[in-house]
C-alpha cells in the first residue's frame, strides 16, 4: 500500500528526515513511535503534502502511484487520510457542508456519483450513530469551539465518511481522556480490514492498547532505528527511548 | 535599591491631590531675551560655541518653522500660544566647579533630592570633583544620570566608567564639540527639520539634551537616564536627544520629567531620534510627570514632543515604553520606521488624564523591511474631565512581505465627565502581511470595587489596584527602578477621581 | 456646445440652468432647501483627501467626468434583476417608473418623491446634513425623484424591492435619487435594494436616504450594489432610530468603479438597536469605501457592525467606522469588526475604526484584521480532498458570510447569500 524509500526532507533548511525506509502492506496497521523532535509529525506532513517541507531525496509509492508528485487534494482523493494532531478551526464553514464537499470531491475522483444533501445526511447520520457522536456536530462550524476530544472525534467521523485506504493518525491520542480514546480507537478498528491500512504515530504506548498494530517502528533522529512486533511498544514503555538509542 | 525606596517614601508622604514636584528652585539663572527671531537662534548657537554648519542647520529650521502652521488635527484644545512671549534660553549661571557637596548651591541639591535622584548621583550631577570615581553606595547597580535643567544639561555621571567601554553619554552640546562627525552624521536624519511644526521649532532653538553612542557589539552595562526639569518661569524647554546603537549593541535609556507648579502654561517641545543598526537593541522608557495644571485646568505643561526611531539594521529592535501621567496637554507619537529586514518595533503606553488634562498620544509603525514585526499596547485612563485619545498608524509597504502587526488599545473611564477616544489608521499594501487591531473601552465595575472594599481596601486603593492591573502589560516593560515609581504615580494621578 | 464643464463648478452650473425646472421649483421650502444645499456644495466642493473623512477616497475621477442630468423620463425597458418579494419599485436613471413597478394593495403608502413633494415640508431634509457632507449637498441640490415610503404604526410591510438601473452609455449621466423611509411605531419593513446597470453604462448614482424608525419598529435595509463596471455610486444614508426600534442595514459592494457607502445612524431612544453589516467584493480596478458613523445618543442601546472586504487585482478597499457614545448613553453596548482578505500583491486596504466615548458605563470594542487566506485552513481542506480553487472559494465565502449572519430578516439574508455565493469563483 505504502512504500517509503530513502526519504529525506528539510524544514527551513534543517534536515529532519534523514533517510526513512518503511513499507506498510495492504491491510496492515503500523505504529511509528519516537520521542519529541524525532521527525514523526514531519513524516505525516510530508506524506500528506503540506507546504514548507522540502523533499531532498527518496521516493514514496502509494497504491502504485508516485505520492510525492500529487497535490494534497489528489492524495486525499487517492485514499490517503491524515488525522491532524491539531485539527484546524474554520469559522463560518459549516461542518455538514465541509464534510459533504470533501466526500463528494473524493467520490468524484473515484468515479462514484456525488451525493446530494439528503443522501449525504443519511450517510452522515449512520456514521455519527456508529461513533456515538451527537448530530449537532454537523450544524456547527468546522472545529470552532470544539473541545480537544470533540475535534478528534470529528477527525474520526471524517475518516469514517471518506473511507481512506491509508489513514495516518498523527498523535491522535494527545489530549484525549479514556472515553474519547476508546471512541477514536473503535472508529479506527471498525475500518480495519483487507482494504485499509493505517500508520499510527504516537509518543506513548497507551493508544496501542486499543489499536493493536501489526508492526511497530521506532523513529529517532529522522531514521527508523528499530522495527518489531507489538511487543516492541511494550518494551519502549518499560525501558524508554534511551534503551533504543543505546542499542542503535 | 535606595533610589526606589527614597522615591516611594517621598511619594507616600504626599498629601492628597498635590503635585510633589511642584517646587521651584531659586538659583541664579542666565536668560536670553524673551521672544524668538533669527538673533535668538544665533545667540543660542553662539552661547554653545557651535560650528557654522549647526548654526546654518538651525537657521534653515527656523525659516521652515516660520512658514508652518500648528497642527490642528489632535483632539486637544488650548488657547493660542504666543511664541514671542517666552524665553528660549535659560541656564543656571556658571560657577567654579565645587570641591564637595557643601559648596554646591543647596537649592540645586534639594532639587535633585526631590526628584528622587540618590545622593551619590547628586554629587556627580552637581559636578563635585572626583565624585564620579567612587562606586555607588550599597553595591547597587549604578544608573548613569544626565540632568537637564531648563535649557542646559547640568552634569552627567559615570562618564568615565562608560568611556572605558567606548560608550559616549553626554550632553548633546558637548557631543557637538567633541564628536562633531557623529552628531553631524545622524542629527536630523530620523526627524528632519521640517517634519512638523514643533520639530522645526525644536531644531531652531534646541538648547540641550542627551547624546548616546553605543559602539559595535557593546552591551551598555548600566541604565542610562536623563532627568528633565523645567524650572525657570516663562521658559520653554526644547531638548534634543540622539541615541545611536551601532551594530550588535544594546542600551536601555530612561527619562523622567518634572516641572514646578505655575499658573502659566509652559511649552516643552522635545525631539528624540533613535538609530538602531544591524542587531542593535534600544529600549527607551519614559515616565512623564510634567506639572499637569491644577484641578481647574490652570497652568501645566504643553508637552508637544516628536520621538522617532529608525530600525535601519537587520534584526534591530526598538522598544518604546511610556507612562504619561503629567502635562496639561500631551501630544506625542513615539514611532518606529522598520527599514531593516526582521526588525522589530514595540510601543507600550499608559496615559492618564485627570481633571482637565488632555492627551493625544499613540505611535506610528511603518513597515518597510521584510518580516518586520510591531506590537502596540496602549492603555488609556480617563478620569475627572480628562480627554484621552489614542491615535496610531500602522502602515505596511508592498516591500514588507510577511510583516506582522498586533495592536491592542484599551480605555478605562472613571466618571462620566471624561472622554476616551481611539483613532487607529491601518494601511496595508502587502498581501502576505498580517495586521490585527483590537480595542476595548470599559469602566471599573461596581462589583470589582465592592469586592476590594469588602476585603478592606479604601475606594482609592481599590481603584489604584484595578488601574495597575489594567496597565500591567505595559508596566512590566519598564525597568525595575521605574516600574515601582510608575505604579505610585498612577495612583497619585487619579487622586480625587472617585467618591 | 464646447467642453463639458466638470468638477463642482460643472454641477453648480447645471443647477443654475435647471433650477426652475427641477421638481418642487415652485414650492418655497423645496427651493430654499436646494439653494441652501447649493451654497453648502459651493463651499465644500468635491472633498479632497485633505478632508479627514475622505482621507482614503479620492473623488477626482467623479469630479473630472462631465455629467448630464437625466431630466426627461426614458421609456426604455431594461432587464430587471430577480425579485425578492411581490412589491417592487423600479427607477431607471433615477426616475420612478410606475410601468415597471408593482405597488398595488400594500399595507403602507409608497409614492414617487416628485409627486409627493408638496406634502413633505418638514420631512424632506430633516436628517441629511448638507453642510457636512458634500455629496448629500449635491443630492439635495439636484434630486429629481425618489421613493417615499410611509408605513403606518403596527403594519407589517413585508418585502419591498427597490431597483435602480443606470443606462446612460453615450454621455455619462448623473442622478441623485432621494429616498424617504418612515416606519410608524411597531411597524416592520424589509427593503431589498438592487442597483445595477448594463455593461458599458456610464453614470453617477448618488442616492441619499432619510430613514426614520419609530418606537419598536424594525427596518431591514439590504443594499446590493451591483452597478455597471464603469459606474460610480456614492450613497449616503441617514437613519434615526427611536426607543426600542431597530435599523438593520447591510450593504454589499460588488459593482462599480468607485463606490462609497456612507451611513449615519443615530440611536435616539433607549433600547434602540442598530446592525450595520456589509461586504465588499473587489476586483481589479475597483475602489470601494464603507464609512459608518454611529451615534449612541440614548442609554441602553446596542449596536453591531461587521464588515468584510475581499480584494483582488489592483483594487482598493476602505473602511472607516466611528462609534460616538454621548454622555447620556450609559450602558451602551457597541461592537464593531472589520476584516479584510488581501488576495493580490497589488491590492490595498485602509481601515480606520474609531471610538469616541463620553460615557463611563459602556462596553465598546472594535477590531480590525488584515491578512491573506489562512494557509493552515487551506491545507486542511485540501488534505480532505477538496481541490485548491474550491477550497479557496469555500474559505472566501465563509469569510464573507460571517457578515451576513448578522442580518435578522430571512428574505434579506437569502438575497445576500445568493449574491455572495459563487461571486469569488466567477471573479477568480
């Protein structure tokens, strides 16, 4: 699904990613763990195409395409979804309009018919119910006045609607209480299946109790320094990143 | 810190509603004839042994001034000023340098004491021989002081110590003699002679003021400070200050102002020019406490001042902080022209108008360089029949890509006979620039007052407390020595405004 | 005929020539008002930028164009913009056109000003201040027609469309309609005004409104300024709101070459309210100025203002807004916000929000921001698959619609929403 080879990237002239190699096969959930400043968020922004990150080398193939050649919206349309660490507030943009525009843009790219307002509402309500999110969420401005937990739920709602092939969850667990964490995890787990992959980026092991990864990678100093099964996350929790650093 | 405690003690002993700096010092003075004409300009220049170029410069300014009109746009009213009915030069009569404090005119010493200048600095200022070489008492951080008494700088302290670092801190008349090239290079380059009516007047007749030059890479080891004092009757004060911070240097400069209580209005028309080169930083703090006039609006200083900084260098920074509590009328807009890329301008202001005081003050931030940023925080407090106007300009040139401005103007009204006005101008011609302006007007809420009083504070203390809270963002920008003094001043200025 | 006289002198010259032929010439109070206005216009002339109120708007292009006055009614039948209600008053080149209007069976009185003049002594000119506003003086000197709307106490007026079409193409024409709107106690009315003209039309539309809102009445006044690209519109509204009344003004500046929308509102009775909102959508070569002067002259009044400007190409936007709180106006609640999006390196926005406050128990605030489209927001939308042009359009529309949210009347809000939706995509 996703294949990263020798990826290097700079931010404001400073090299952050120093040669990432990573492959996420179809249907698998991988976790990327690492201390602050290791390049985790940079990786998620580089993959989703945010401006201000200069790719200096390497390649990324996503679903058979050269991901780095695509505009952010083209990446989204081809099935890549980034759950933001800090979802952006859009004052004046209604959540329903936003979700429907996004959904139809993605559907159009896939060659699927666009949904009218009624059809959309029906789909949206189903998802809301499944995620135990109140319907008033649709009426509010996008993320405006949302609590931290509500913003993350809104991200999961969008993911459930857009049904991506690959979801990148960037520190989705930060600022969540246990209940919210559970809703978010259930949302991700519900999508798990043969057509869905995920890259879960996190500092802590906690989230991985709920979303059990197939593989765990440790990102430090802009490189993947160690990979392993779910047990690696537990080891990191117990021994800290310093142990990996020593080993690496 | 003796300087501070001494000041506070004096302040606390003050009885209600009086102006403690309202004394008059009886010392022998020398005057030029009343009135203003070319001869007076020549007289001043001659008195100061100035070179021909400076006399020519003054005469040109005088010619420009004669063709100009007083600005009418400020939101202040006052009877016409008769510029011919004032002395343009007044100086303490020359004497032989005293050997010890005992020989100094006791009136002059008393004046310094009342101004809150510590004893050590008094001796230096009074020109006592050798006084400058002894460290200040109590191991406290010394403050280098320049005192401008009516028209002339009477003395400057710590000159030698500063000299070791290559720092020049002296009266501008002395600088004209000793460093003519430096003065000539910079004088009038930030505020040209014809900039405005009062700047032109100042350029023609300025008599003294401070000159500061901080060499490359030098961090000035102490606060530089000037005390301005208008003492003589019927005089105007026209000092001119020029501060140059060379590449990578840092300086913090303080000024304090007082004047005796008089029934007549006296004019203070100063010009301050600041130049910051690459990576230089200038912090300029003012506590302006000129005599505000009495409760009926009789007397008081007309404070018509032009202050401007040019951030010429890359990453240079100029920060203006002002606490304006005095003067019958205040008209001043300390400004920053941000020429260098990544340069920074700041303006923090507290202005209080009580009784019949009027203030029209604010700033101009002119963004020219790339990524220049400016911050404006203005707190206006109106009480009694005071009128308080914030007037500010933020202009972003097309060249100032990614410039940023943030402006916050808050007004507080105490009583229903006063006025608070906000007149910002925002002119943006750069797409990538971002400007933000916020203004609020409010009053001290009854429940706030009640809460404080229920806890045992008097109404005036409660008002003082709340006003200090309102001004906190600005007061915290002041150097310690001034911050405490300024807080007390705020409270004194508001006396009689409640109840 | 030799060169057409221009500037203030040109208009004064034409006034001398037309004086005895203008409507109401034989009514002494009208003649006196016109002469007084002519004197005021002669004294002030076209304002220069040295006049503080006109610091950012230069009227030279208007002064330099030579205009004819449209004196005889034209009987062309121009295309009419879509209607928002059933009642409609149409003006072509400033003259009322009963043949194009639909004003039967209304619960209030609507008349042509030219016809109604004899009964307007004391009402005409009661609010306009010709000595302080040269364009209002010009209007008073030369007005040829207008609409007089009088809603009786308690009547619910519904929606009235007020349409103005400028058609002159050979020689530029100037028209100066004078609209008088009066709502009795507890009455309500929504006026949706569309000012437009065909591509290529050249004219100056210089309307003055005198609006009286009695106790407890509500007037919604939505103005869609979609003038022809080469036209000028200089509009001045004067409103006075009595106790418990509401004046809800929204002005959309989308058309014209040089435009000024000036509103003076006086909240004259306790608990009166005022909403002044607006949006300016400016393309290359356009200059639009919104200037509001709000007088809180009574206690316990509330005012809300939100103005948004979007600038493209070499356009220039101006916002000047003054809130004056009089000493009696205790417990005033005033809020004003103006925001601009600069979408072009050649555009310029000038803002002057102003507070003048003489009462102590007040809550007043204003804010002004200028910036470009937020990069974070844009990326967020694109990361959800929305193509960049659409994402930009969504953000611009959301930005503009915040101003429309303040409009209380649904019909007016719908009309404004429709005018804003898609504007940017068409313009871009």
